[in-house]
């Protein structure tokens, strides 16, 4: 009778297992390697590999991780560029996955590192308490956040203006004794949520309302304007022991329109064309020091 009771309780315990919050210990360091491959209009445009060290610190506000960029290498079809010194110039900044805390972007004033900083930030946002991953369970494996997530990724140099607006859905893929796997879908909203740079952007260009807009620097005082639909999906593997992110992958797709050589006020431009960007990224925990 006792053994039968144990057998019956095992699946109940597994189903009731909760997704852990991040547990920190001051002084512990981790190193993550971020790999990104990009394609513009289905043609390879580059690959980058960067590394960041995260050190747990504690202050009066609680625990956080101080991020220090260690290096970066960029590969193109023409050459390979070492950007370690550029990465190391980024001033350390902090993020926290503790309940009630936020994963905020630092000031984006280094054009070569904007992508790395925002991508790393996005990987951690996907598993942050703010997006309600902990509300998932075997009984409720899907949760859609009612509030849209808005972002600003302008650096003031290459990207003069840049914003997006995303609807976030969390899905419990798998939960075992050691690991939890979560899929986070960042999708265009049902209704428009951008503050459009032009009236054209406020109108639906593709299947969904536009949720991405960007003004990038061009030659001769001109700019390029891009807008349209952005979506990305992140699949994250989490350590159930301390809630640490072990690895994650991201697929990122942008279906856009692009106006070439526009005036700074965006009222005139040379021509307009379709433009697609697709990216495949992977974040790996490559070192841990207690």
C-alpha cells in the first residue's frame, strides 16, 4: 500500500513543481558567450562572437549582477575584426532577476556594441520576473502578458532613432528535476502601440500593425528610414537549483520597408524598397566561478 501511494504521488509532485526565481550569492561570477549570425535580404551579412562576465554584487537595494564585457570578434565575408578593446570600454552596468527588480539597458553610446548589449539584455528579459515566467505550470503552460513591452535601441550615432513594441507570450516547454525550458515569443501587437515617426508608419504595412521603426545615419547628411514587423522567439534553459540561465537561442526576423537617403525630417527620400533582416543567436554559459 505504501509503495503504491509513493507511485501515485510522483507525477503529482512533478506537475506541481514551480519555476524558480533567480537565487544570487555575492561574489559568484559567470561568463557568457554570445554568438550572432545576420542575414540581410537572405544574404549573409556577418557574424559576431562576444563575451561578458557577470559578477553578483549586493547593496542596500539587494542583489544584482555587474556586467563587464570582455571581448568581441566580428566576421564578414571580407575580413575578421578584433573588437576586444572596444568591448572593454563599456562601463560596467547592472541587471537583476530578483523579484521586483528590472533588466534595464545602460546608456547606448558605443555603436559597435549596441547589438551585443541589447541582445544580452533581451535574453535576460525573457526570463525576468517582469514577464511572469513563474506563473507557468503544467496545468497552465501558456501565459500572455497583457502589457506590451516597449524598447528604445537608439545609440545617437549609427542609429539616430530606434523603437519597437512587442506582445510577449511565455510557454512552458519542459520541466524536470534539474532544468526548466521556457519559450518566449516576442510578437507584433494586435493593435498599434508605436509612437510613429511618420503617419505612414501608423498604418498597417504587412499582416500585423507596425511594431518597429528605425532611423539610421547615411551619407551626406541623409538618413535611411526602416519600419515594419519585428518578431523573435527565445528558448531558454534554466537551472532549477538557483534559477541561473544556462543557455538560450533566439531567432529574430524583421519584415520591413526602407526609404533610402531621406532628409533628416523624413519628408523626402530617393527611393523605397522591401528589406528583410533575419538573425540567429545563441547565448551559452561558458564559465562559472564560486
